[in-house]
């Protein structure tokens, strides 16, 4: 397992994997559903892909965090 997967599991975050489907496609499918779910307070997407900004909503329920590429 990768260090990222280990970290996600250690914090107890939900993890979704779909064989043969890219992560950004999975995120793009889940985010709109999550923002409609009243049980979910906020959706924070950590990604380096700026295309994810299309998932942000005006209400601020879906937000994007892009990590710095500089050390």
C-alpha cells in the first residue's frame, strides 16, 4: 500500500476506488452527490488538478485545496 492510502486509512477518511477509472473521474462523480446530501457538511477536495475547480459551488459546500508544488 502507498503512504497516502495508509494515511487516509489512519485518519478514518472514506476512500473510494474504482478499478480502471481515474481518480479525477471518481471525484467528479462523487462531489455533486455529496453536496446534495444534508448529512455531509462540507466537501474538501485535495488535488493538483485545476480542472477540479469546476466542482466548486457558490454556497461554498465544495471547496478545492491545491497543495504547493514548491518545497
